[in-house]
C-alpha cells in the first residue's frame, strides 16, 4: 500500500534537561501549545491527538493521552491515543497519526512526545528502561541497556576490531554539535581524548562503555502538527514525509545477530526506497545514538561504510558538520538528551526546522532532504522517515 505524502506544518520543542519545576503535564502542554502556534492553527481544527510516552513507572501518570487536552480548551473531545514502543514511542505516535490521515479519519493531527525521567534515581531509571528488554529469559532479563550495548561493543571487537576510538569520536562530535543547539541538555565541549579515556570523570558504566558513551537521563517534550496533502497546501510552511518505514525485529537477542542491526538496515533502506532517494541525496540525518556504539552501527546499517568499518565515516569527515552527510547536528541523544517518549518527535521537529530554514545556529545552507531514524529497544522497533522541504 502506498502512503500519501503527509506533511509536517508546525513544531514545538521544550528545553531538554533536568527540569525539576515541570511536571509531565507541563511539558506536554508547553510543546503542544508551541506547535499549534507555530502552525498558526486553532485547536478546534485539530481532528485527533497522539502522545508518544514510555513511562514504565517513571511517573505515576499511567493514563496520560488526554493531558494534551490541557493545552487548549478547544481540544476537548478530540480523540486522544497514547503510543508506547520503548524508545521509539515518539515515532510510533507519528506513524499512528499518519495512518489515521491516510485512512481518511483525520486531516490535521497534533502529535506530542514527552517523558519525565529525572524525578527518579539513576538505578530506578535504569530498571524502568530495562523493561523494554526480553523478560522471559532469566539471562536477558538481568541485563540493563548499558549492559546490552556493552556486549555489542565487545562483540564488535571480537568480530572486527575495537570500536572504542570511533565511539569516543562520536561522543565528541555530538557534544560539539550540541553547542549550537540551545534546547540541548548538555552544551559542553568534550574532547576526543577526554571521551576516550577512562577516568574519575569518565568511569566505566558497563565495560567497555564509558560514561561518555551513554545518552542522558532527561525531561522534555516535543510536538508536531501533521496535515493531509490537501490540508497542507494552506499552511505557510510544509515539510513532506516523502517516505517512511517501520520494521519490528524479534525481541529475544538469542534469536538474532544483534550486531548486524538488521532491523535498522531494513527500515532505513525501505524508507529511502519508498522516497525514491539515495544516501547521496540527503542533506543530513538525525539518528538514534542511545549509545555511541549504536550510532556507529547505524552508519553501517545506512550504508555509509561496510560492516566493521563504520569508523571510516568519521575519519573521512562524512558525518561531521560540513561533511557529505552530517549526522546528529542537534547533538543527538548523547548531548541533546533522551527523554524517551519525546525523542522520535524531537527528531522530526528539529528536522522540520532545519528544512524550513529555522534551525538557528544548527542551520545547514540549502538543506532539502533529511533522514530520521528512531529505535526502540535493542534494535527491535525501527522507524525511518525521509523528510523533504516543500515550503519555508
């Protein structure tokens, strides 16, 4: 079945970070209100609302979809749905909204992604996130996600070569990029040497992963307004979702080769094929660097380098700002932050701003096509979309 080209016509995005004074509701409302204002649309015109939200015990709000209604009185009675697909909950909400539009159930949809994480301790957050792993095998259930991606880095060394220097370069790159993103949680330069050295300030978290290899515990929300092709014509700004793909892999790691990143590879390849473009056509990519080893594996899944040679995309400057395909100009999950349910929506919101010339210091001259890749679990839920500038 061929999708119609649904478009993003507005975006909202809170600051990411430790936001002690703000509740989950505050975050949702702030992002939603900004998106409606940016699209210059009255809430009465919205046909449905979708929320991407993982939770898993991070907050007591177990039924949060209608919190979006708090953003505007005229949202009352609009159908509200919460989507959960681990760290890809945001993209799941977007794809669900697109499906509603393609089904003819809506013309204009508000999508919000949000997570409140910092009110829990680090061990509590780690335990909550671990719920996105396979629970029916005692060995797998005992792993945290740092532990799982630490295993990936170890297996990479065994199969190819040590990825640790490449991982440190990814961390340093994303911290540098975040310096241009005022919404990022951690605006701090981190040198390659600092990221590549185990120290009191950069301890091992799950051998061989160091602190600088891990994304952040974050509060934040993002929102976009999606429009049908017909409805989008009336908006000042428009970015079309030219192609998209959702691929879900097996949950148990024992049943697949985790290191192959087969799900991400298929999702990205399918999205590019549906969009009728190649990697060389893209202006930038925002990808799911939950851990630096994940970004390295995504380079290979995208086809930027052969398996085991992702480091080449760093060495030749391909993924750097000014390179052939800059990756994570926002700072990525590593430095922008990773409020789980918000991440996929944030990627789309920031890409929308990039493609409409409103990314401020992050702006690339002449950006016309962008790739977004949002991943849930250990490469289980994989969402890729190709965004195209239409009207700025």
